[in-house]
């Protein structure tokens, strides 16, 4: 099975993907981790790096790598904004979270600390700004609406769920899907 996971910032995508991979013995791929490493190497924030990639038309490199993984591999989870688009035969999962919960999670997380949010108001503005940039970029580049739930096979709102609950629900839905096929 090929599984792609995307969703709102701080919705738990990466943590759930890693938890499901561990439980199902799948391989984990993440564009976000790669991009964060590249941003640090270039001395940029993730938002600055995203803008740099956009201004220099570098998205195709990640897109091509994503497609190659989707073609060559089985039994993986790909945690990326657009993996669902570039691996069309995957089971596509989207995680939602309300903005206030996302901000609370960001302020507590190690990743949020690396983003250097100084206060809740700044974190909210930057998270909303990053999301707005992603929506605009992906619409302009690929003519897709990442907020359209019909793009996905499963949509889960993680706002009021623990990570363990999200992982269990995701695995249950994946097993139900496998049983149907």
C-alpha cells in the first residue's frame, strides 16, 4: 500500500505518519524534514526557504523525487504537502486542526521553537501566512486546491484528539480499506 499524508500545519501529520509506519512496518518519507534541513543549511526560516524555492522554481526537483518514490516503492507513508498529487494511486489522508490549537501546539513543540515564535500572536500570523502562501503557490503552479476535501480518501480533524487516538483511527481506516480490496 502507498499512503500519502498531508494537512494543516501542526495537525500532527509527521507524528501520525511515523506512528503508523512503526505499527505497520512501513517506510517513512518526509519532504518537510528535508526542507527544514535545507533551510537551516542556508540560514533561512522555513518561510524564507519556501519563498526561495518558489522564486527560483525549484519545486520540480522535489516533485520528481516524490514521483520516483511512488513508482519504485510499496508499503510506505509519504508525509508531504503534495505527495497525494504526485502519487495518484496512493491512499490519500488529510489532517485538519483549528488554528488556535495549531498555535498552541506550535508554541509547545520543538519545531515551533526552531521557528522562533516569540508569542502566540506572532505564531498565529506566521502559520496563517505560510498556509496562505502554500495555497496560492500550489494553485498557481499545479492548478490544485489543497483545501478541497474531495482530493483525499480520508479526512480527520485532530483538534480534540490525542496523537494515540489519531494513530489508532488512521490504522483502523487503512485496514478497512485493505480489507475491501
